[in-house]
C-alpha cells in the first residue's frame, strides 16, 4: 500500500489502520481478553498495518496501556498512534472537557500509558459545550510545538464546529461517523476539508457488522439482543441495507474474497478518505482485514457500489 499524508502534517501512514476499542475496552464490550488484544496489535503490525487508533475512553486508559506494551517490540517510527480524549471523570461523574489544561494533562497522561514520548495524531474526541473550539485546538498546537504530538485532529464535530476549530488552519484530520449507509458528511463537510487540505478518517465503517456480509434479509435477533431495538437492524432500514449488501456478493465472488473485503476496498479507493480503521477482537480477524488492501476495484465496480448505497 502506498502511504498517505495526514492533512498538512508530516505524518505518513499506510491507509489501512486498526481501531482498537476492543483492545482493553472493557467498559464498551463484554468478555474481552487482554491477551487477545495484545496478539491483535502485534499481528496487525506484523501484517503491515501501521495506524493504531485508540482513545482514553477505551477502557479508561487500558487500551493505551496495552498498545504501549504491544509496540515495545517494534521500532517506534514504524507505528502511527492516533489517540483521543475529552471524557473527564475528575468530578466523579462524566463530562466532556476541551479546556486547554485538561487536554494538556490528557496528552501527558496518554504519553505515560503508551510509554512513548510523542503521539502521532491526537484528537479532541468530542466537543464540549463551553470551550471555544479554536482555543482547544490552540492548546494542541502548543503541544505539537513542544514535540508531544505530530498532527492535530478533532472527532464528532459538526461541520460548523470543524470550521470554528480550524480557523487558524491547525486541524490536520477529522474523524467522524461515516459509512456506506451513513454519508451526510459527503455534502456537508468533505468540500470544506478538501479546500482546507485536512484529511478525513471514518469510524464505524462496517456498521457493527451490517456491512460484512454475515447478515441477510432473513436474519432476526432475539428480544434480549440489543440489535432487536436498533432501527438499523430492523424493519425497512435493515431490509434496504441488506438489499444493497446483496449487490456486493457478485463483486466479491469475482475477486474471490468476502463482502467484508469489498467494503473495505471501497473505502480505500475513496478519494475523500485518508484511511479506514476497522476494529478487530482477535488476531484471527487481521488477515481478512489486510486482504482488503489487495483488492483492486475497477472504476465501474466502485461506481456501482457507490450508486447502490447512495442515499440520494
């Protein structure tokens, strides 16, 4: 895979990364194995993945600690760490905090847990309600100038908040919810980012498994399964998504891969996306993710997938 550059920064990475919320994210997923998490990170790095996307809220720092342990066996300059913070538990409850003092402490704490002296990309994970967005980003710029981070990101910001945050041109990358079935940012945000020379990285690219091909129109979920209450997994929305997924199956057969690889290959071919960061629970899932980088969709195939999932 050819490397891509993150925004205007000097950070370069191969575009297929790994989301690590299932590495140490015990507060997010049940029955996680930390040994599986360590093996997942190591296998990913051994397989050519460089970009590891984590956050404080993934296990309240535990994901960062496990990544720090796993990358100790690899040259630091061959690992691209993307980290995030905004969740503040210092008062007992949880609130979102973008104040410069909090972000500075968050970066210092993350460096300690990761056992490294710099973070390649650091995101403000969510906007808070009171801190001026440019002031929050300005704090990260000071940390960049101090050598503690190399690229500045923001996540879960609205298009208006992105513009406010980037008024000084410091934002290198935005990470927002985007997938083949959730595409609002294409019209509301992508044109601005292209003009600003800022990158975009989507999260939830596989839509909790909806876009992997493992479900069909006839799939049902037990009443005690959270998916049975999720409108994406029920009714007309689910049927429409499964109909679109069915159009991927002939393309997958043509390339001798699964639907999962076709979906990831579409993201990798999308000129508006810098990278894609699917998650994995265990090392056995890594080869399937990596295989997607070897799928070369034709323009006709790319356009057909685009049209079949179009929300317009």
